[in-house]
C-alpha cells in the first residue's frame, strides 16, 4: 500500500527542470531508470543516482500535503520502532551520557512520535517538518516545539544541538551538500548526527530495478554507501557506527524468501536502507 501510494505520488501539472548533479555539480550523466512520470540518472563524475529532470522547488514542497500526512499517520508506529532500533544499535543514549537535559533536533520529525519519546526521557526536543498537517498533529498530540518549513529557514543557533537526527529525509532534499553544512553548523562540537537513508549500491536495487522500493518520485538523490560517507566526512563529521537492513519488499512475489534475505542483509551489511552515526569532532 505504502509503496503503491509513494510510487504514484508524481503529480500532473508539475513543471520539471534539468539539473546538475546535486553532489558534485557535474552535468554529465547517463540515464539509468526511466518511468512515465520520472527519470533517474547516474552522474558520470561521482556516480551518484539522482532524479533528473525533477520538479521545480514549489512543486516538490506541494507534495507534502494531506495525502502525505495520511501516509505518515498510517506508518508512524512502524517508523518509530525502526528508529528506536537504530538508537539502540548504535548506543547513542550511552554515548550522550543519557538523554536528560540534552538538546535533540529531529529534522523531518513527521508526527513527532520519536521526539515525544525523547522528551519523556528528559531531552529538550525540537522538530522541523515541512508537512503542515503533520506539524499540527505533533503539536496537538504531543505539545512539541516545532518549525513548520525547511531546516535552512528555521535558523537555529550555531553549535546548539547535542544530537541531530534525520531519518528518510536527506533523499528528499534538493541540495544535500548545503543541507549537511547547515546540520554541521547547528550541531555542537562533540555532538552527534544520526542519518538513515536508502542504500542504492546493493543487489536489491539491481534485482528489482524499476520496481526497487526506493525508486520513487519523492526521492531526489539515492546514495550508495560511499557517497553518503564521502558527503558526511567532507562536511567534517567522523562516522563511528554503520549498519544496513532490508531486502525484499513485503508486496513482492519473492516475499517467501524475505525472512532469510532480511537476516542476510542485516548480518552482512547488505541492506537497502543504511544508517550512520557520526560525530562532529
Ligand atoms: Zn556527481
């Protein structure tokens, strides 16, 4: 259901524009996946996969509407469980010396379940969310402090967060390099970031090709492991924990293999979703 909705989320009437590589600025690419509504190309310079052409800014923002909010509501518990799992896997609570009194930002906080959990553990939490309906829900339900818009427009103070979390967010960002610079600016020295995003350089994307679950119009950039690590380290963060999970989607004909392939993917770090904990040195 989720994939079906997300896959069809490209809207009629959107004005597209040709762009340069969002990571390295090159204009050389080869077309890798072409659908009726959208196209992904691979940069000939840095090798990253990105949507090109893609909708102009205002059309991208318009996608995060009531329908998107319904999708967030339907999936909020699953997303929360996965996020808690990454928190436990990388031991972030211990690294921070507990959450109490720590300043934590969740960029793309959706309905606010994770922030509410951290608030209940004593953290001072802030959220950024582009979808107005999600913000309204998070505020009404959990009384969270939120900014409804983009991270850049929120204008947080420099060196102000112990932890910045962004899960399934960076692949939706038009300018990931500028975004990461802003993340770096607002993270405290010695603070941490937690990043979760699809991983493109695995057998799963090659196996499913156009049907790969992350190849959807909402995703603007799809990172291989090396692209994500290069970006994070170029900005000035030091990766200290990496893992991946996920393989066959639940609605696939191959789903009878899913139990085994999911275990394989997690154990050998071959999953199609990647997670990195990094530190601002
Ligand atoms: Zn490039």
